[in-house]
């Protein structure tokens, strides 16, 4: 439970957010359907009405369930939404999948959204960066800065937990939605991003969801799949029956070895494979993205 001072602080941040958005003559929200971008889109629609648009970037790295969920939420809240195509998979620098992959992804996204903004006469583009993301290793913020994309949630000082609380108060069902990220973030750095790998990850995660798991990641290490399950759900995964099910699912998807990560789910675990030098370069550049994998 929040204390009175915490309530007042959160109300103040919420007021700052709304003031930032209301001051804009029009706004495009880079929308993924996650709690950050969904709450930002809802606030923008409340403040600007038809002078805003939520825009989803569709590509092979976006899971169909996430696209469908994002569109469903926008329909429920009557938020105007469009889907645009991005072509990061045509960029060799993205496909190479080094520590700069997220930069190339966001550069393509914001290039497409800037073109959309100009064609439709909107004043600005914003995305769902929150205050906790700033300074983390997420190279997408460099692209956002280059494209002059706004980050009103971060500018208002809102953390992820605070955004969830405000979304809960507003009655938005996404308030407790598990964090997610693009499918490419599941592939180990240095291994090429391919349509086949993305499909195997998506089908594997759909299968885990079908088994009733809520927070998880399928990590692609070539012949090896590393399954991360939230610690609070781990007991259900550590059974002989689940072992057989996991093995059958992931071997059918082409993996030779099926592993369960005993550390459990943790956002951004692929960053553990980066060198200290790569991490330092990213943080020095002031990097951050919408969400970690």
C-alpha cells in the first residue's frame, strides 16, 4: 500500500505527464501493447482525442499474440490505432545481431514513424521509455534521441511500478501484463536473426503459454534452447511431466538440447553475454529502449 506522501508524489508525476502531453498539438505514440506504451497511448487519447494516433510496427520480430493483444486493447479503449510495416530484417546490421541490434531496430521504427507523422500532419512522436530504463543497456534510446522522439513517461519521472499503479487506478487491464520485448531479443548476440529462429521462439512461447505459464522467455542458443520461467512458477516446471512436455515441444521446433534455466526468468539476461567494454559503450551513449528481452 502507498502512504500519503507516496500517493501525493505519484499524483504529482501523473499531473506532470498529462501537462506534457496536453501541451502538444498532436502526437504519434509508438505503441507495442505493453503497459508503458499502452498507458501512454491511453493518456494521450484522454488528453488529445483524435489529435493522437497509436501506431504499431509490425514485422517478423513481433509475436502475433502481442499484435492481437495490442489491437484488442486499443479497440476496448477506442484509441485510434494504425499498423505500419518495418523492414529491419532487410538491414544486415540488424540481422548480424551484435550489441547494437536494438539501435538498428529502433532506427528503422522511428524512421517509419517520422514518415508517418509527416504524411498525417502530427506534431511529434513519443515512446514508452520510463524513468527506470534511463541508463540501462538498451541501445534504442540513442536512435530515439537522433530522431528527436519524446519520452513523456520518463520526463515525468514515472517508474514501471508507478505506471502499473496508475494503469490499475484507471481500470486498464494491461496494468499487470507481464513485461515483454521483440522476439529477436531472445536470440544470443552474434547469432544471426532469421525468420526460422523467430518462428521457433514464437511457437515455443505460445506452447508455454498454452501450458499455463505466465512469465517466461525462450532463449535461442542455436541447437540449445534455454527456457526461463518466473521463480514463482518454477515449481510447476520442475516435474517429470513438464520435462517430457518441454522436450517434446522444443525438439519438434528443431532444437537438439532442451534446458531449463534454474535462475528463472530475468529481463535482459542475454546482456550477460556482453563484455564489460560493450556494456560500458552502451551506457556511455545514454542508451535505453522500450523494454528488455
